[in-house]
C-alpha cells in the first residue's frame, strides 16, 4: 500500500510539473519574438545585480549575443520536458534536463532557493519513477526490463 501511494503521489507530481513545463514552453514557442523577452529579463537581472557573480560573464558574453538561439532552446526545451512528463516518455532524461534548466534560471535571476525547491520536486519525480505505472516508459520497461535506463 505504501509503495502504491508513493507511485500515485509521484504520478500526480509528474502531471502537475508536466503541465507547468508545457504551458511555459508553449508560451515561449508561440510568442512572436521570444528573444526580446529573454533579453529584457537578462538585462533586468544583470542591472539589478541579481545574477550570481560567476554566471554574469556567461550571460553577457554568450547568451545575450545569441539571444535568438537561447530563446528558442528555452522555449522548446520547456515544451519538450512538459510533453515528456505528460506522456510518460523518457521521464528520467527529461528530469535531468529540467534540473539543468532550473539551476540556470536560478543562477540567472538570483532566486536559486526558489529554483532549488522545484529541483527537489523534479528529483522526487525521478526517484518515485511514476512513468513505470503510466506512459511510454512503462512499455519500454516491460520490453527491456534489464536495461539500466528503464530500470526502477
């Protein structure tokens, strides 16, 4: 019973996070010019000195000059993580992609603690393996139970 509750809680969390990622990604992908919003957010974080010190040169030297590419990567990354969570497809891989994105967001805007809370929720999804009871990963686990990527 305890194991089943853990799976149900993990599945609920996976779906809620999937909706969050998908909605955010959808707005990022369908926006007319997402690089304008990305540039404004970066400029504001840098001007208000919210950016974590060692991360500022990366933002000013790499991200801002290539803002169109990064805006597209962020939008599509968020949307794909959301789709992955909602369909139960490659959830373990997308969990790590989400953790990477969240840590970068936290370093960018200085709200690392708030992003670490979301990281903890993402890692809860990873550890509870809810995609083993729902979605494409469940089918792959049944087909290849010995593969380490699909193990529980």
